[in-house]
C-alpha cells in the first residue's frame, strides 16, 4: 500500500474517521489494528515479522532490566540483538554471504540462491528501531516498556513502518501514552506536508525515474547527454522519492496528532560529506553514530582509529542499504569523504578550505555525492564502468535535438535545483501559520491537481522499500 496510491487515501480516510470517533484511550489499539492491515496489504504472510521483532524486544529488554550486573546485562543485550538480527540476515544477506563472500573467499561455484524469498517490506527499519530500543534500555537511556500494546504500537505505527524515519523510544512512546484530542492535531499542516511529499514523488521522482531506468537498464546507442541527464536525474529522483515518502509519513502522523522526527535537511546544500550526512537520512546517520561509531571508539583513541571507525561504520551503513558489493563500495566512498572532512579540520591541512567560496563547496560536494549515487544505483560493477565510460566517451552531438526530446525531465531538474533551498520543514510550518486558510487550501488543491495530472493516477514503488 503506497502512500501515493488511491488505496492508501481510502484506507487513511476510513482510519481517520474511526480515529475521530474512538475515545482517546482506544487509539493505541486502533494503531495496532490499522497498522497490521496496512502492512498485511502487501503480503499478509509476512506480518509475523514485525510482531516477532517486537516480541523479541519486549521480552529481551525485560530480561536485560532484571539484572543489575554489568556483565550479565551486556550478555543479555548481545543475545537479544543477535535474535533481532536473525530475520534480517536470513532474508537479506544469506545469499550475499554465501555466493559473494564465501564464494569469493573459497572460489566455489557461485550461482543460484540459498534463500529465494521476497525481502519483507521495512525489515531493516523495524530491526534498527528495535535494536535502538534494546540498546537504550541496556544503557539505561530509556525505561523498559512493560506494556505490550504500547511497544506493539511503537513498532507497528504505519506512517513510519515501511521506510522510517528510524525512531527512538522517546520519539513516539510518550505520544502513544498521552494521545492528543483530534481537534488538537495540526490537520491542515499535516495535509500540506503530505501533499508536498506527493508532489515530490509523483511529479518529480517517478518521471525522472523513467530517464534513469532507461540508462541503467543497458540500452545501447546512448549519447553522452543521456548519461549526463541520468547522472543528475537520479540524484533528484532518490531525494524526491525518499524525502517525499517521509513527508507523507510525517504529514499522515501529524493529522493523527503524532509528531515524527525530521529525516532530511536540504542535503544537497551541504558543503562537505560529513555535513551531507548530517542532512541526509538524519535518523539513520544518528543511529550509525550512536550505536556503531561511538561504541567502536569514535574519536576517543587518536586520529587513525577514528578513521578506521569511520570506514567500518560507513561500510556497514552501505551494507545496510543492500546486500551487494556496490553498496559496500558506496558506503566506503562516503567513509573516504567523511575522513577527508575530518582532515580538513586540521589547521595545517585544512587551512586552504577557508578560501574556497561556499558555492564551490556545495557544487563539489553535490557532484561527489552524485558520482557515488551511480555506484549505489548500478546493479553491478560492470554497470558502473559502462555508465562512467558512456559519460565520458559516448559523445555529445545533437544537443538541441536532445534538449527538445527531453525538455520535461530537464525542466523538472531545473525546478528542483531552484526549489531545493526552500524545502525546509520550518519554512513550511511558518508559511502554514501565516497564510490565509483560503490560500493554504488553494495551494493544497493545486498540488493534488498537479500530482494527479502528471502521474495519470499511477505511482512507482518507493526506492527505499527495497532496503
């Protein structure tokens, strides 16, 4: 059930009517039932996965909290985390570990699959959410949740269930325990944010995705212009696709009186790779920092070990996105960028950076990120080589003809580049507060007319559903 699909609109309106009619004390059970329907609509046979992960976290954290001895707590936390990782490893990584890792190391015949099941939607996000909760209990950063319905509602809350943001217990559990009256919800603002997300997905991401797919699918006789357009188009597509989903999730939750954390902060305005990761997929970046980078030692044991920790963190962060060498290489490349950013802080090494204009830094960072996106998007290393070869060697003839044939996606890219600096949640909130209600609703209607007209009533699957 896609947020951008008609069936979700029907589902959400029905859910909202029941939400309004129910007394506040029953809202939690509505979340559980509604979220179960939402997840099960895709594949009812996989609904056991989020429930099982919730069950493991529920009993595992109680087990951890039942002892005060440090070594016992650590052992119990490790066992609980290991159990939480089992479904993710089975569905997402068994084939990669068997064929691509073991097969490479031991040179045996690498063909076929050990596991031939579809990847359950949102399994990575749910797993990371439950691991964060378990570690927070172990560290005593949050209290154990002894209410099974509350923890279930936290795990299954459908606006963030499939593709994040990755929540901490403090982000949602207090709101579930103390629900707002429906009249206190920021309904109009939520609808506006949802509508902006729909425009990102339907008006920008899906049409640009058609251009990208053509190039990455291996179509022959492409010009250099095709590769160049795909180079920029995928950067815009993946941002509009993912941030559009998050906006729709945040907007849906806001209509229901729930506030979810911001996950994007105009990432393509970053002046360095470290800053990019403070702006892109913020909840994942913080998760990797708090639960992987810092436990590895962070920057506490000298610069060399800090850089080692950065590479381990980003390599595993890349692997989290997908079971393949391209994702690992993508993560390591970003690790190089973060290491370079740390080097630039050195007074002697990074002295020259203060003389580089901010605009140049933004352009350089954006193009480094976009080049890495090629590796992220490619099916394999051969595709990466073909793409960069085409970008440099395919030829750039008949530019006017190409421009006329691809005027729409090029226009979308220009609009995206101009409007990206305005894509700021606080600006949207301020606009909604100051605008006249008639103006606000006219804008919302315009956004939906635009979305429906360009999408022709259909929508592609969200990119991050694969992760």
